C-alpha cells in the first residue's frame, strides 16, 4: 500500500482549488445570464403594458367614432325622410 505524501496532498489541494475556481466562473456566467433574462422579461412586461394601454385608448376612440357615425347616420336618414315628406 502506498503512502500519501505532502506532494500528493498539495496536488490534490491545487486540483480542488482549480475546480472551485472553474465552478465559480461558471456560476458567475449563469448569474449574468439570469440577470440578462430578468432585464429582458422586465422590458417585455413594460412593452406589454404599453400595448395594453394603446389598445384601450384605441377601443375608446372606436367607441367615440361609432357613436359619432351613428349620430350622423340618424341625422342623414331623418333629413332624407323629412325631405321626401315635403
């Protein structure tokens, strides 16, 4: 059976340190990607809210336009009916 030397322990310690550094680097990369995804999701949420408000505004404009068109239509029909009676 072989014995463990100080050199073997140093090599093992160096290997563990290297692996730890690599893992830390990978974790940092993952953290940056998660932060980027979070920023992208927040941008999408803001854009979605903006689009919803624009759609609501367009809906109100269409309602007003329909009301106006209905009023004009009634006035034109009433005018035609009155003109044909005279």
